[in-house]
């Protein structure tokens, strides 16, 4: 079990103020890591980091960062590396979703989804990947989605699905490119997880019924179900795993 521990590791988690991102940060910290929590919501991410510091008595840190801004990501990476000395693990979790029929998607909405869900993943991977490649080790875990593998029913979200499919391919591409430097890159694809992002859908009786009927386990997952998959990929237990996509969806994509 010691291979799953993350003591003396320095971890960066984006979109860490709440939901899956917060659970990932909390779980990895619980495994011994010191975490830099990044989020566009400054007050919330400060509170999240403070909660971890009070619990673990380690120097977890908060950074207000918009992952759509490559310059801001670069500045944050520089500050985090100066503060921590190294980054062993990066978890690209920040993401947004909109449920809009394709014919009604305006250019700005299309771009906003791709900016956060895809461009943000690339910017963070590039900036933190530089130090990992130099160090000759590291692990990057991208939060994709089962929506990158199948088209969800009944909600329309072509831009979200497209962005997550692209994240899975970006994961494979970076894994192949950086393998010689011993930098592993994998993704986790959650299904329906009980977070703020799914609350609206669950409040729609048609959507809720369809989601549960199409999920063999018949329920939504918990953020911790995703966090433990991330912990595995971040740890030495997954030292021979790269370019993989771990699906955590209650069986949704099996049908």
C-alpha cells in the first residue's frame, strides 16, 4: 500500500475550490502530498487551502488563476516552482459545461468551453511539464469525461463533448511525447458525479430518469470515486501506466 502514498510529493490541482477538484486536492493531501490549489474563484480557493492547512499542518497554498490565460498560468507555475522547489504531480481538473443545442451555440459560448476545458489543460500541462521533463519524472492526470467517449442522452452539449474527446487525445499525445523523460500522462473520465455541475441535470426529472436508466449501477457517483482513481495514477503504483484513460462512470459506457 505504500506505493499509493504521496509523501514528499508536491501536487498542483486546478479547479480545486469545490466539487471534484476539492475532493482530489483533499484526497492527495490525505495521502501525504503538499498541494497547490488553483481556481478562478479566489476567496473560495483560499478557504479550501486554509481548510487543508488546518487539517494536515502542511504548507498547502492557494492561487487565483484563470486557466484560459496562458500568461497567468505561466506566472503561477513560476511562483509555485519557486515556493515548492518542484512539482511532482499536476491534475488538470478545471472545467465547465453548458447544455445548449448545437444550432443555438454562439461563437463566444463555443470558445469559452474549449478555452477552459481544452486550452487550459494544454497551458497547464505545458508550463508544469517543462519542469517535469527537466527533472526526468512526473505525473499529469487530466480530468476528461465519459462525454469524450459517447454522446450523452438527452442533454445537448456538443461543445463539451468535443472538448473532452480532445482532452483524451491530448493526454495520449503528451504521454507519447514525454515518455522518454519519464513523465507519465493519463486521464480519468468520470460519469455522472454528484457535484454542482450535475445538480441542474438531476433536478430535471426526464434527465435524472434517463441518466439512472442508462447507468448500470443505477446512481450517480461520489467525487471521492474520481479522487481515488487520480491518486492511483499520480502514485508509484501506476509507474507503468501512461497514455491511459480510466473511466469512472458506473458502467454508463458499457451499454
